[in-house]
């Protein structure tokens, strides 16, 4: 058992996040409550409230950890590759996003409304994790495509991240949604995280 107060707080928060993520794997986010998380973590609700004031803070903290995991993927990509073709880079980045499907799911889950219900410490920590991901994507563009100016890279980042944050809505379809799209003759075929990310990156590198 950690004796340092900060280590104990971190351990307890990690245990709560593990319970939340276990629920999230098979439960609609709107159906997850402090009560259900407490039951899954084998804590009392009072214990949960010692570390998070509401379910939105748990969500933001989990989202933050997903960004940090993606940042590790990007750091590894930078460290292990000296150069890329455009198609090779698109393949590599698309692969990192396929491995971070939960991060993409989080990004379409009414994020801004949930963040508004969180204390400053959680908002600031999440923004730092997000900022780290932005910096790493910047460094990827700068390293592998040195012909791109800072203005070009900024433009690409402003295309990449908004697209990334919305892309999961186009791949996470229920059977009813698939049927409705067909009935509406929607001119979009079913796709995947990899296909969307790969094609988007090739487009912004042109």
C-alpha cells in the first residue's frame, strides 16, 4: 500500500478508472454513474467522491490517459523511423489510431459539455495531454516532411485534429443506423478508422 499521500491518491484514481473502463466496454456512457462505478470498484460512493466529484471527472481523466497512450505511440514512431513516404506515414498514423479506438469513442461523447462540469485541475491535466499529442503530431510532420513550412504544418494540424475528433461517428454504426443509411440512399459506404485516417492524411499532405 503506497504510504505517500499523492501515491495513494494516484492508486485509488487508477482503480476507479479501471472500474469505469470495464463498465464502458459494455455499457452506454450515459448509463454509467458514480453508483455503478463504486459497485464495480468495490468502493463506497463516498470513497469515489473523495477523488472525483462526478462521473464527468472520471470520464475526463480516462480520456486524458488515452491521449497519453497515443502520445507514447507517436513518440515511438518518431524514435524508430528516420523517414517516411506519404503513404507510409499515412499507414503508420492510421495504425496508431486503430490501436486507440477508445480515445476516438471518447472524442464523440459530448466532451465539451462534460468538461464544463469538471474542476480546473482535471481540465488543465486533460489539456496538457492533448497539447502533448498536438506537439508530437507537429514534430512528425516537421521531421518526415521538411519541405512543409510552419504555416503548412499549422494548417494540417487544424485539419487533422477536428477530423480525428469526429471520425468515429462514421464507423460506429448500429444495425438500425446501417439500415437507415441504406434506406436514405446515403452516398457513403461503410468504412473504418484506418481507411478514414489513411485517406485524410494523404489528402492533407498534398
